[in-house]
């Protein structure tokens, strides 16, 4: 079964540093998403990406966040200047038909 | 935006019994309702979903029912097994373009052997 892959699995960074979280969605999928989950809480929508542009973003996705699909396979989430409250599990997801998401295994981001 | 509430927060059941988790949603335009199972430290995995044009869907021991009028939907797990122990998240969205999912807070289901 095809998978969404995410790297790294765990990232520790100092407050104020930039981080890039990487995702390789399933190859024939068209819609791409980033969600995050703070420990013990619900999964929260960050941003959706379709046709090489952001289609929707949440209030969490402020100017510190950006996404890119630089080469047709990778889908990255960049946090420019990390804050302590950015510590969370970040999940990438993709879907072909805008339903039936496949989630990646996540990147645990720890900001110290 | 859509607001999804999920109850109860924790559910303990004896192995072999049934478990029912209920969710309510606020946006009457929502028409797609998936359920995800998340084991500790792992990714959410889709276990069943339902669209608003049907009232019930079943897949082996798992079923989902939808009441559009009352804006609630439920997950039913029959003949529970220890491997059913996990956090279950409901979600809702409108099947249009982005399909942004709004998740509930999750239910910790514990199946006692």
C-alpha cells in the first residue's frame, strides 16, 4: 500500500531557529495538507495545497509558516523562527480525490 | 468554521463488548465524516468514513451511523478486542476542493481483556 513519508521523525531545535519538515506524498495524489497535534490534544489543520498553491490556511498558519512543493514530489513545511509553542507532532497528508486522507507517520518537533 | 465535539473522552469496555463513540458537528454544510484510529505515537489511520447521502455504513466489526438532522454521527465497534485500544478521532468536512478536516478531541478507548 502506498505511503506518505515524512522526515525527520524527530527534530529538536532551539527557539528562534528555522526548521524544515519534509514530506513525500503519494505520487498520484493531488491535494496536500499539513496538520499538527500538540501532545494529548486534537489534530489541527494548518494548510492545504493544491495545484501548486495554498488553497486554504488556518489562523495557526501565520507569517512564520510557509509551504513549498519544490520539485513535484517533496512537500515541505518551513517554520522561520520557532517558538516553544510550536512543539508538536506535525503530520503531512495527501489525497487524490479530496477525501480519504493518507497521513504520514509524522515529525515530532521539539523546540527548546 | 466547523466545530466537532466528541464524547466521552475515555471509554473502557470489557473485551467482547461493544463500544460506541459519539460526535456532533456544527456546520450543516458538512457532508463527509471520517473516523481515524491513532495508536500511541503513530499516525492517524482512516478506519471508516461516511458521506451525508447515507445513514449507515458497516465494515466487519466497525460501523458508523449519521443523523443529519441532529448533526451527530457515531462509531460502533462490536466484539471489541485488545488491539482496538487506541485513540479514536472523528472529523467532519465539506467535500469541496480543499476538504479541510475539522477533528474532534479524540476518545481514548481501553479494551480490558
